[in-house]
């Protein structure tokens, strides 16, 4: 079932609801790049949106006992290490109590598996349980339903499609954007040779950055590759690989740090092409953001990305060889 708005989805789940508990916390200080802020922005005047931290889960757990006019909307039921795993039983208990006492749950599926590929069996067990107790499972594309339905063994009728929210854009003149990025991140005075490729967001293994570096470094043509993003926890090996293989190549500009929201208009406007080489992906906010800046995109042919198949700015590939062909053909066109 497709809906035109989050409000329509909530009305189907609990038409009397006026309060929505949202997990995790909405980052209100990132109104142009935070997925949750953009998703709920249109509802702030109509619903009481309560953004809940880990420690505040108990706040919603027993609410249905005295207030049935609520919905729990949960995102990213994941943990990355032993420390975050330690808090998972508490979170699951609060979710279970909310459901036991008659609360309605919406679960948005962002990924089938955690990006770091850790604790896969345990994550799968928890996610199957979450899918089972949810009143509605929210996905961003109809193409995701068969895959997610099969993976969690839930009927297709339980799924609701609401597309990813659109990122606002502030497109800058390309040379102005390049100059700004160069100054802010001390990238020297060398010209950024076209075409300018961009990989942005947290540095992590699942993004296939190493393969893109290897393919581009084999080429003799001029280009610029900008790698911009903070190093995610446990991904030091990817950072080391980038440093070892690009530090002597002036064509590669590496910015291993958090990118402030106000710099994204310049970062995206500086690029000609955004490259996404995801190994495992269901949704991509990065692609949505790049499209809002009208950048060309190279991305993998994954079920969750099939909505972009006919988009004039998007080229999808299925194999590493096809990725190489797309990058090479881009270089040959200059």
C-alpha cells in the first residue's frame, strides 16, 4: 500500500493518535540534512512529536495503559558493539511493554543488515520480532517489499510505501564551491581537474570505496576524486587503506572529518558525479541528496534503488566490471 504522506500512514494505524514517539532522537540542529527532521517536519504543527533517547524509552513503555492516542515510530533497531548490545534488552523490553499494553508500532526498515556486518544472526532475530509486532512496516519503495517481506517472513499487506523525504538544496556555482572547499579543508591551490567525482558520508567498508580508488588510480586520464566524511567506528582499516593508496596522488582529495551541514551545498555543487558503490544497501539518503543537487550518479543495481533506474542522471551497474566501464567512459568524455 502506498501513501502520500506520513499523516496518512498514521491515520491508517491509529486515526485517534495525536502523539508520536520517535526513536532515535531527531537532530533538530540539522534541519537540512537529518532524515528524521525532514520526515517529521510537516507534522510538527499537527502532532505532538516526542523524540526519545535510549534512556527515555521507559517514557513510552507504559503510556498505552492511560493513553491510547499514541503511536511509536521506531527506526534503526541496531547495535555496533558490546556496549550498545548491553542496552538492547532494556530497549526491547520497553518496546514489548508498549505493544503488550495495546500501543501501535510503525517500524521503518532502513537496512536489512547492519552496515558493519556484525552480530548478523542476532540482528536478524531481533528484526524479525520487530517486524512481527509492528502494526505497519514502512519502506521507501515498492521494489523493496518482496525482499523485505521474504527476509522477515511478513505478509506484503503489512507494508506501507512512503518515499524518502526530499533534501533541500542550495546549488552554488561550481568554481565558487570548489574554492570554498579548497579553503575550508586546506586542499592546496592545485586545480580540481574535471571530471570531479565525489564520495561523501561516513567512511565505511560497505561503501566499496577501495574498489573505486583502485579503478580510478589505474586510469591515465585527468580527474579529481573527493572523499569526504568522518571515519565510522571500527572502520580504521578503510581509513588506512585510503591514506596508503592516495596520499601521493594529487588527483585524490581526502577529507576524513565530519562535514558541517552548511558545507554540503558547496561539497555537492563542486562535484560532477557522485559515486555510490554500496556492497549492501536498501535505501540511500546520499543518492537522494545528490539528486536534489542535480548531480550525475553512479550506483549499484539494488532492489531499493530500482526507482532510479530510468532517471536521466542515474547510471546503475550490476558488477565491478560495469562499474569500471562507467567510470572509464566518464573519464574518456572528460
